[in-house]
């Protein structure tokens, strides 16, 4: 078959335009994601919507037929509850202290692991191990081997028969959480250290900058976005801590170590008050979203999102 020559008019060559290929429609490209989207909606959004609905009702499972609409009364009762305010204060203290201490320890360990020494791989693996242990197993480990008043390692080292979980309940829970989340902080910060350009560090050494000057002027600004990410993710996870409190102190003595997740558990599954526990859950979600949004905006200042370049 002979090819058809392009049309020539007025001495100009007219090139034949290639035919546009019809690609897949947007819905066809998104179709593989629909099962995951539906699963996420069923597992997360539908329960949350039901929680919001229950929060406007007075419903106690101990009293059948007590379910009725009360509007915002549950929210008013929650904010008037002194135990809820105490649990909120414990949650803030636990989150701030654990994130800050774990961040400092993670930074120190990451700086040590960024150096070359014999057995660095083994040491790194051992330091990551606490993060790989289940939270429930870690809580039981600390309760029985560290804080036990008779056989605990702390009393063996310092002497005496101090009941750490009774005398220092919140501090004991903080110690276990810091132990478990320090490797997470260490890994994020170590990734930032290893992404640091070596030529800049070498130039600083040539210019006569000491280790502290190099760290404060070059390394720390480079790690700022990694530190912000560590604080954000650590706070989101630690604010929901439940295993350590449930297995180590049960929120006691009294409400000395009760945080918001454990207090909601008590009201829902021990007091069977579905209405108020649902209102508490909605309040916690809203407060968490506000804090997370504020933290994300602060973190994104380190990034040029429109150009995809880190400032």
C-alpha cells in the first residue's frame, strides 16, 4: 500500500498531526482505590458518625429504655465534670513530657549512631527493639520487672521497698512510654542526620568551626523539619496511650494517672454511660484535630508546598 503524502498548499508543507490516544477515564484510574476507600469509611467514619449521634442522647445500658434525646446536655455535663478536667490535665502533662524527653533522648542516640564505630549495626538493632515490642507486653514488662516493690530492678539498684506505681503513678507510666517511643524519635532524627550534605560539614571544619558551632549552626537547622515531624507524630500517638495505664496503674491511685482514653473507657465499659462517653470521645477528637492542624501548619512552613522544594 502506498502512503498518502501530506497536503502541500502555497509551497508550505503541512505535517500530519498524530492522533490522540484516548486514555482511561479518571474513574477507571481511581477504581482500584475504591475498596480501600470503602473499608476506611466503614471502619472509621461510620463509627464516628454513630458516636456523634449517641453524644446527643442520654443512654445508660444498665437502665433499659433510658435512651432519649438530650441535645447538648452531655457536653455541658462533661465540661462540668472535675474528673474529666483532671484526666485532660494528665493527658496534656503526659503527652508534653513524654514527647519532650523522648525527643531529647532520641536526638542524643541519633547523634551517637551517626558516628562510625565497631558494632554500630548491633547497637542500632538493640536500640530499636523497644519500639518493636507490643505496648501491652512492654507495660507488663515494666510493671513486673522494674516497678515491683519486692522483686523490681529499681528497688534492687536504689534499695528500699518503694511501691513506684502507687507513689509515682504518672511518672512510672511516663517512663515506660518514653522507653517505648524513644527509638521512634531516634530513627526519624537519624534519617535527617544521614541526609545531611557532607560537603557542608567538611567546609565548616575547614573554616575552623567546632563541633558545637557546627551542630548549632548547620546540623540543628537541617534537622528542624525532622524534629517537627517527630513531635507531631509522637504527640498524635502518645495522646492516645491506653495500654500502659490500663495494665500498670488502672488510672490510680484514684484518678492520679487517668488520661482521657482511659477515662472514656471507664465511663463506657464500666459505667455503661454511652451518651457521656460518646460526648467525651467527640471532644477528644475535635481537640486532637485542632492541635494536629496547628502543628501541621507550623511544620509546613519549612516546606515550599507549591514548588515541592524544602526551604
